[in-house]
């Protein structure tokens, strides 16, 4: 049954099975009914034939009898007196021997047998000894029919004895022409009886085209036989005449049945074929429906659920206290996608999806909700969301080995837990806020939502809008911090630093608004604006300028071109420009970084490695990349001042630079002691509050004038 269901869809099998079973059953019932009718009709015909045969026998008997009972000679010899010899010679010989009646009787007064003839000779057997016609029946007959018999009518009927069933006829002995010389005497009846033996039945059967007939008792009829009850004239049964009906309907049925089964088999095969086709059509339909449904609810690339499905499930399941959402954004994906191309990007997404899926619990719904955004919807449990967040972060530790490349892709996770009455949308928003907060805290980490984040997020949003406005209105200023020669103390360079004073927010720290600019895509505009201001201000200065490049800017495809456009517009020689880049971002994709850097170098732009020592400084890469200067991070200066290991490390950084032929600038020099230390360990340049904070262009101009004793001409 199972296999049938598997092969044929139930909704086809059931109606079709019902249809074929009912039609087959109906056909059988109809056939059976027709057969029964046919059989019954045949039996009825037999019955009628037998009835008329029996009637015929009685009619013959009556007819035979009347020839003798209503006869003047017979009346003369047999009424009044009784001439036995005459009766033998003139009646019994004919009726007995010739016509085959076994018995001839003459009964007086309806009860006294005065003459008996049996099988060809006179006998002393009384009527009631031979047949159950008996006087009682005869009385009945004679009583009931006395006028009839007296009226010269003969009667016929059936009776039985131990020998079998008899057909008999009885008639009053009467003269045909009444005459006065006849002695009246008591009434006498002439009776003849014929045993319905085998021979008589065979004769009857052949005359009426019946099957074999046999006489049976009340219990003797076989199941397969039909019978007619023979009744005496008073209506009591004297026996049954049974025969085997031909049952032509059944015969016909047996002839038809094999054909019927063949037709049934053909019909079944046809039905199975139809079913099979229907099944295939059904399967195709189902699979296409499943496909469409799958497409509608799944991300074609990764096979994960898509945003729509994620939202649907969230909406259906609700954002109750037992639900948790993790929102994930890949770090470094966009850059990789830009640099390696979309095929690589796809491969990275597939691998990222695999890693996230593996880190999620069995009952979690993992979805790709956007370009490089993923989400997990899972039941809240003890230890969550920490366990899954840690799992996801760990899953991204190993580099992605894809298409022969080894790429570092990170992930930042925001988590939010459901609460009573919380909408799914709100839960998603919270996870999103947490994720952004985690990003702004340095990526590759996770953070659970709390209401303070909302505030921070609010601030970020406000800040983003304000920064956009500030850039539109050119309200971001640039200050310049001197970089002095360690040997002479003269300003040899200035670092351009962005400043933003917002009317409500006040002086926003660059770290903060630079991050907002990076996150909102404003960083390129900001970077070019700072460069343009710096070029404009420093055009006449006899020194180099150093401008910071954010890693987000660095991987921008139009970076080199856009910087050149700014330089051209300002008429600032590229040979006087330094770009500061942090090593962390260069090392992530050294080949591409090297290509970009050499392009800068070709155009005469120099590169400073900013915040050196805080990343994963690798001598190998330093050698390969076209770097012009190392800016040792402020933390080394502070550490060096404490002596010992800190000093040795700072000295090692400087030695490394010297080994690579790179001048080293010490950042964050605040005291003369620090300056002395840095000079001592071999730094070529010093930068820090000791030599000046970020200053406006006029201040730098003034400082340069003081330093050179000459006024640079515009
Ligand atoms: P940075 O590139 O390391 O810039 C030097 C930072 O150190 C500046 O902070 C500067 O004011 C500070 N500083 C200089 N001397 C001293 C000192 O003696 N002691 C101490 N404690 N700090 C000192 P600022 O201006 O707040 O800038 C912070 C960071 O913002 C910069 O760090 C740089 O990464 C980024 N930034 C600033 N302006 C820009 C810009 O125009 N574009 C980009 N992409 N990033 C910028
Ligand atoms: Ca810098
Ligand atoms: Ca720095």
C-alpha cells in the first residue's frame, strides 16, 4: 500500500480506485442481476411447461376415462348389477393394457371398492389400499363435485401411495342416453390411476423439452434443483416434481466472465497508466512549485533562507522572550569583492554562509539578509547568545582559502533578545543597532543590545546627518601639526588633521567622526576635502605635507585618480605629499596594497606607515611594500620613557626602520625628555605637543617664517 501511495498520489488513487471498484462492482451486480433474471425466466418457463404437462396428463386421463364412463353399454353392464367380466374385457383391457393406466377401480357410493383391476388383471385391492386417493379424497372430490360427476363430468387429480405419485381421473358411470330400463341402484364411479414413473416423466420431459424430471419428497429437492409441488385436489401436497434447470443466464455469465476479466485487466492497466502520467505531471508540478517556493524564500547563492523568509518566520513566530536574533556583517568583504572580483566574492559568501550555518544550533534559522549580511533566529537558551556569537567569531578566525587565495574575512555580530510584546521588526532593529555598535567598537566582535546602544546609535545617526551637512557646507576644517627634524628641531613636515566643530555637538573628536564617515560612505568626500584644504594652505610652504588615508579610502578603486584630481586642481606638486596609512590594512591584502602603493610612488607621492608597531608588523611585507617613512606609535614613546623593555622595544622599531633604510618619526612626543630619548635611539623626526598641537594654516605660516627668517612668497 505504501509503495502504491509512493507511486501514485493518494488524491488520484482514491477516487480512481473508488470509480473502478464501484463500476466493476456495479457491472458484476448488473450481470448477476441479469443472470438471475434470465435464470428465473427460464425456471418460470420450465414451471409453466411442467404445469401444462401435468395438466395435459390429467386432461388425457379425464378424456380417456370419459370415453368409458359415459357409455350406454357400460351403464347397462355395470350399474344396478355388475358384470365383472364385461368390465375386464371392455374397459380395463383398453384403459389398463393399452393406455397404460396401472389401476382401474369402480367405487360404489363413493366409499366401497367393488371392482379393482391392476396391471392387466382383476385384483382384490381396494382403492384406498392402493392410493391415497382414498375414499377421503374421493369424498372430497365427489362431495365437492358430486353434481359434476353426477352431471357426467370427470375430474382429474394427483395422489400418492408407497409406489409413488399417481395421476388419476374419476367419473360417474352414466349412460349417454338415459333409458327407463336401467336400474337406478347406488351411484358408481369409475376411476383410473397412472403412476408417474420414470417412463411417464421421461415422456413428459421429451414432449415439453424439459430436463430430467424426478419425483421427490418434501425434503428431497437439491439446492441446484427447482421443483413444483404436486397438490391433491384438496390442496395438500402429495410430493414434488424436481428438475435441474438449465440456468442459461449462468451459462452465459460463465462464457462472459473471462472476457470481462480481460476487459477489467485492460481497464486497470489503462487506469494505472493514466495514474502514472498524473503522478509524473503531479511531481513536475510539485517540484516546480517547490522550486518556485524555494526561490522565493531562499538565497540562490548560499542556499540559506532569504530576508523575506526570515521576516516571515519572525512575524509568525513572534519576538517573544524565548527568541533571539543575531545580526552579522562581514568585515573586509566589500574590499575583497572589489579587489578580487565578483566570482571570488560569491565564493567567499558561500564559505561565510557555511561557517555561520555550522556555528548555529540545529533549530536555528540562518538567513542571508543582504549583500554581506547574515542573520540567525534562534530560541533563547541558557548561555546564549554568547555561545553562538563566540562560535560564529571563532568560525571566522581561520583565513578563507578560496580560489587559491588566502583571504581574511571577519564578522561582527549584534545580538538582541525578544521580550513580551516586542514586534519582530523591532527585534531586528535592535540586533542591527547592536551590530553597528559592535562595529564601531572595533569589528570582529559581538555585542548584545541594550537601550544605551540605541542612544549611541541615535547619536551616530544624528552625527552622520550633521557630518553630511558639514561636508556640503565645507565646515570641516584642517589643522596642521608640525613634524620636526630630530637633529635640527626645524619643521620639515606638517600632518594635516581634520577638525569638525558642530554648533550643537561641539568639537567632535576626529576618531569619532572619521568612523562615522567610514560607516556612512562619507569618508572619501571627507578625505578629498581635507587634502584640498591642506594643498591650498600648504602650497606656498617650503615643506612637505602629510595627509591621513583611512583604510576604507585606501581600498577605494578611484583612490589614486581622485587624489590626483585634487592635486591638479590645487596645483600642488605630488612630490611634496605624504600619505599616512596604517600597516594593518596593508597587510591584509599585501599584493593589492603593493600595487596601489607603487602607483603612488610612480606619481611621486610618498607613503608613511602610521601608528607603526600597533599592528602585526611584518618585516617581510615592509620590505616588499614601497614605504618611505615609519611613524612609530605614541605608545612606544610613552613606554620608552619608563625605560627597560619599553625602551628596548622603541629602539628595536627604530633599528628596524634603519635596517630598511626608512626614517622613523616618533609620534606623541610631549616632553623634552621624551624628545631626548627619541633622538638618542635614532628617530629622524619628532612629532607631538612638545612641538605644537594641530594649528591653523596662519599659525604654521608664522612658525615657518620664524624658523627661516624669510617670508615665503605666494
Ligand atoms: P593619527 O594619524 O595618529 O594622528 C595623530 C593624532 O595624535 C592626532 O589626533 C593628534 O592630535 C594626536 N597627537 C599629536 N601629538 C600628540 C601628543 O603629543 N600627545 C597626544 N596624546 N596626542 C598627540 P587627532 O587629531 O585627534 O586625530 C586622531 C586620528 O584621527 C588620527 O590619528 C587619524 O588617524 C585620524 N584623522 C585625523 N584627521 C584625519 C583625516 O583627515 N583623514 C583621516 N583619514 N583620518 C584622520
Ligand atoms: Ca596620522
Ligand atoms: Ca599616528
